[in-house]
């Protein structure tokens, strides 16, 4: 009896020390599905152009509690995409999940204007910081693999540019997707493609003119967003790509 109690205590201690949580990932895409959808959505691995630099990308899925379910990359090795974008993709997933509801989806792209100085959500980006003990834990060789060290842990973080989208099923938010590794505008386009490929894009309502969480390019020459949820354009043809796939508009 005492031996069994010691095992239980040791297990609970491991959970608290490691930060491991209990993820509800059963209804979400697994690592293979996420990686396959990502590879099919970026040009270097055979997909279409995203309008930006057409680089390889990272993607992360979190459940409704913000616990990381899976992390994947599109290249042949983890160094084929920006190393810093691994954590950014997780941060974007956490943000889209944290600020979307069953009746209102907000993409990370929708938050850009609202968090600028003098606007309604200024300071939001400094809340809910990334947990560095989760972000940089474990063996780097496992980054982006099915056993990525972030899996099963709460990453935290708030990101306020394109690439994070909530995941919807049967009218409910069930988690979120974050994509990073290119321009922020291109990241949004790729995330949109990945979400559609995974069949989690049945958004119920949003702030875009399409009543979803598409990117809104309505920032004028003074830097003001006409509707209050605008995102700046990037250097390439990302707005054209967004319009062609239904991921945003001016």
C-alpha cells in the first residue's frame, strides 16, 4: 500500500514539475494529418504559392484549454524553416483559441489594429506570456516531430499578426491552429489553407465582411483601420492570394 502511494506521489510531482497537462486532442487532427495538410499548403513541398516568400513553415495545434496537441513542419528537416517560428506558431494557436468563442472568431490578424497605442485592446500582446520552460524544453532533435516537447503542455503567448485561426466543428470552438515561417500575411493564407484541408473551418461569425475571421486589409495611409480590425499589407501578393482562397479582403 505504501509502495503504491509513493508511486502516486512521484507521478503527481512529475506532472507539476514538468508542467504536463492533460490535453483533449482526440477530436483534433493528429501529427500526420497536420503535417500532410501543411506540406500541401506551401510551395517548397509541392503546394501553391502563399504570395510571400514561399518558405517552409511550422504549424501548431492546441486544444480548447490551450494545451499543445501537435507541432509539425513542412520541410525535410527542422532547420529548413525559421527556427524561431516554431514557438511563434504555438503562440498564434494559443491566441486564436484564447480570443475566439463559439459565436465570434478572431484570427490573430484581426487583432493587429486593436492593440496599437490608443486603441481598445492596447496592451493585450503583453498579457498571457509564453512559458519559456515549455517553449524551449526537451531535445531539439524532437522539435516538430510527433513527440515534440511542447506536446501536452500549455504554451501561452499572445500574437497579434496573421497566422492564427480558431478551429470549429459543429458550431463550437475546439481549439486553434497557428502557422509561422513567412510574412505574417502569407502565414494567414497558409493557415487558412491548412484549416480548410483539415475540415475545421466552419466559422460561425467574425469581424470580416464575410462574417468570418479572414484578414482585413483596410489600413489607410495614416495607419488607421477603417473597421478597427485591419492588418497591414506585406511586401508581396498576399492580398491577392487571400482574396482567391476566401481568406480575406480589403
